[in-house]
């Protein structure tokens, strides 16, 4: 089964080897027929503490690392 890959913005890097990534999705509301934005935060594993707040990164689904972390940072975009 392929692993999911999401792209989002780092909103926190306070934890050791952990970053919080906000991923936004856009969809058309079925009743209002408008484009709606929804965001969700994911805790991701950053082994080298390399990413900073505001970076656009890609995260990949992985095995559970802790209670909240089951994603890992695989690379950054500009």
C-alpha cells in the first residue's frame, strides 16, 4: 500500500526532533457551491532539527513514532 504524502507549512518546531505542519485542503462545498479551505495540523518527525517555522515541507506517512507522531519530514520546497 503506498504511503500518503502531504505538503504543508511548518507552524512550530519547539519539540526536539518534532515539527507541527499545517496542511490545507480546498474543496467545493456541496450545498453552498463555494470553495472552502480547511486545515489540519500533523506532528512530524524531523531527525536533524533542520526545518524552521514558515518552511514549506513534504511529510510522509510512517510507522507510529510516538503517541501523536506517525509522519516524517521527507523534504522541503522553497
